[in-house]
């Protein structure tokens, strides 16, 4: 069978069997998250801002895509509870400026919920205002790059999914600053002979893992690159780039997204279509196919195509996304067998930090976290994009 014919068959199969079951996979996963009380009962993990923020985005996108669903009122109530729980430590701007950049994804969720008419508590609204005030207090390296967290002069790809779309949605976005954050990460993190980016960089070059020239870390980590790519897509949309004339920031985001996405297509596993925990080392001993990064790449490819960020004639991105999604549905999604339709999501690595050895062995031996919100919410977002392809 010709490759394009094979992909067409895969696409038809997904639309018929994966994206359009009796209950869509996006709804099945969201219902399961709610049954497990995830986001309301804190995971206690270091990534709680990110977990709550990406779950909020997934719930809001589900409501927007299926506004007549009879679960809407329940979804809105659940979202308000998630935002309220995540906002509890988020009332002081000075303190918040020392927290990870992930906090801005939470603020985006609060602001979008309010704009959508979803009732949030006064305390949650106050948290959003405090997070907004913390932006001007954000610590930077001498070149102006945001620190991701408290580690001096360390900048991560991870934070861009949170801070850049937030900055882009402000009434008067600082496009120069947005462009600077992207440029600094690219200049320090780009690997040789590819458009892929490593996990982060240390401007001071003092970290044990830092490249002596660029300050970059040694390895491309799938999920951090997934956050970065999703951040590019969300920022492009927030800046309304598709409906305005030429702007340097829009051109920069478009070129960067296409280059990274093109490289990722080449690194997808040829057998499954999924992506590896360390994408630049496919099949190497210890490496494995990772579910959260795979879902983020699917989401970014398909939404990028839908909003005009990635040129529509580029069929390879849609084909790659569909093939990876088919694998995710059949291999990462798990029927928990409880008889109530609940499903799980496996294959998601726990937190990987540059506050570590950042070695190959470090990345490939971190725990796998079943039913992690970082994977589940990314899968909901990917599923919603696939479901939009359905006739």
C-alpha cells in the first residue's frame, strides 16, 4: 500500500473508531479525571501550577467545543473548584515572582473562565491579579531571559507554554519581550544539525551540565519541547497573527514552529508514530515512547494547521499527528475495568528537572506516573483537535 493511502486509511480509522466512539475520547478522559477528583485533590507534585493550568485549558476547550453537552454545568463547577484549589498559595505577587513560570498558565485559566461567564471565587480572582503583578517582578538573566524558577540564570523551555500566551493575551502585549524569550532559548538550546531544542540553559555556564559555549543542557527532553511547541501555537493564536498583516513576532513564531515540527516528524518512531522520552535518541537502550510529549506534539501539529500557523498543504504534519494519535489511543489509554467507563492514561514520565545530573540515565530512569494530569490533559487537548477533523 502506498504511504499516503496508508495514512488516509489510518485517518479514516481514527475518525470512525477513535475520535467518534459513542462518547468522544476527550469526554471519556475528562469524566475519568473528574471521578478521580484530580486537580481538586492536589497531587502534591512540584508541577501543581502546571497540572492545574493545563487541566483548566482542557476543560475550557472541551466546554467551547461541546457547548450543548449535558455535562457543561458539572464541568464549570469542577473547573471553578480546580482553580480555587490551585489559587490558595497565590495571593502575594512578591512571593509568586519566586515561583515557576507555570503560574501564568493558571492565571490564563482564571482569566478565560471569567471571560466565559464561569463563576470563580473572589479569592481566585485575587490570585489572578497577584500573578499578573508578579510578571513585572520576574527575575531575569543579564540578557533579559526569564529564570524558570529559583535556580540562578537557568531558563527552561517548559515555562513558555505558560508565560508567552499569557503575555500575548494582555491588552498591550510586549511583542519585543515575547520575541526575546523565544530567541534566547533558540540561541542557547538549539542542537547541531537540527531544529530541536534541549531542555534549557544556564546563562552563567556554571551548572555541571551546561555547555561551555552555549550554556545549553545536554539533551532534548520530549515534554519540555512539547510545552515549548504548544506555547508557540497558543501565543500565535493569542496575538491574532492569522488575521493581521506582517508582524516580526508572528513570522518568528511561524518559522520556529514549522522548523521544530518538521524535525519532530523525522524523529517520530517509524513503527508507532509516537515520540521517545529523549526524541533525538530513538530506540537507544533505556529510552522509551512517552505519552505526554506525544500528546502535546499531536495537539500542536493539528491546532497549528487549524489556525493557519502551519501551512495547510503540509500533509505530513496531519499524517504524523493522526498516526501518533492512533497509537496513543490503543497503547497509552487504559480501560480501568471499573465498569463505569473510566479510562486512564499511561506512559507519562514524572517531573524531569535540570536541578539534577541531567544525564541520559537521569532522564530515562525517572518514574512513570500513571494517570498524571500532565499526560491526561494533553491527551484531552489532542483528542479535541482530532475530533474537529471528524465529518
